C-alpha cells in the first residue's frame, strides 16, 4: 500500500481522469497522487488499475471500472466520484486509441469503434461532469497534433481529434463566462504512451497497394522524439493552479508547436492566394 506524505495543501482537490491504467493516463494519475490530490480514475479493469497505480488508500484514490462505451454508465461513474469525494476540480478526458491505415481500408464500423472512445466517451463525460464543476475548475481534453496536421494513414484518428477539438471549442465558449469553467485542449505531440502498442489496423488490409505511403510514414515515425508523459501532468497542474482564464489550446512539445505553425502558414497561403475565388467574387462589380 502506498501512502502519501506530501503536505502541499492539495489534499482537498479532486482530479477525475479517464483511461488511467497505462501511458499518459497512468503518468498523470501517479503524478497527482504524489502531489497530494485525491484522484478518481477509470479503466476497463479496476483490479489492474489498482495494481499499476499502487495506491489502495480509498481516501485518496478511487479506482473505477468503466469501458466508456455506455453513456448511462459514465453518468453513474461521475456520480460515484462526487458521492465519494464530494467534488470534482479537474477533469482529464484521456481515454483513446489509434488506428493506422488508409481511408480506403476502413469500414464504417472501424470508424464507429474509434469514435466511440475518442469522441463519444469524451462528450459523455463533458455532459455529465458539467453540473458538478464549480467556477475556477478545469476541464482538459487530451487531443493531438493530429487534429492540427492530418498525417497520412492516421486519417481516422485525426477525424476523431478534429471532432473533439470542435466540440471542445464550442463547449468552452458556452461555459467559460457563464459557469466559470476553464477548458483546455491538449494538442500533444509524440509522447511515450501505450497508444503505440495499442494502435489498431483497419479491417481491410491494403498494405501492398499503399506500400509507398506506408514506407514514407514509417520513416516519419522513426524521426519522432518520444517525450516523457510526466511533462503533460506538470502542465495540467500548472494550468489548473493559475488564477484567471486558462488557454484554450496548448500545442505540447516542439513537434506539435511546429505543426501548428505550419498549419497557420498553409491556411494563410490559401487565404492570400485565392481571394479572387473566396472574396472578390462576392464584391460589387466596378463601374
């Protein structure tokens, strides 16, 4: 049994995180427990979650078994957190997985499976936690640089993250001033995470047809620097400790920052070079 001896006045704050049994979610969970927060976390296996976290103190850690596929189950999980700890101060929507393959190889069911976890579970959590969040609380949605720059073979994953970003931006505009809830999208770059080992392939194998694309993508992946996910936990704490409004977007890691800036340049180029089609066509004709 792990006990916490860190007396840093965080013992009243409650963090609720989904997808906590591995990778980024596990790093965040352990970090906040070590900092003295009370943490409620979900996983598909409660026993495994307790094992990997290594904290059996029910006054500090609440392990919750939920596959995040059922809206009513998510609602009950949120209610259990509030019933057990009395409040929720920080929400981290982290659960997700990836799919690697061309759009032509995906069935509609492939897309639905991906959206169920990467988008609909997050939407469900957002819907059910909102009534429990007080002014000054923070909600973080774990997105990706892939929602800014759509890599080849990651189109289905990018689609879920583009959708999540859109929902989050709208949600933030709704709750920021009206309810005082801080909302931040974490557009993370390459970090050490279980998502690499849990990436699924589409139902139809088209590796031979798209061999050149696969080869190019593999080279790009080799060049990535896989950073320590504890940095994400530190950022979440720093943002949630701030006074005043939180940033809506954080492009975390030099790679994510670079891609965001490249996307801005690309959009600016398309805007500037096509004014005759997009703006001038709609102006009154000169005499």
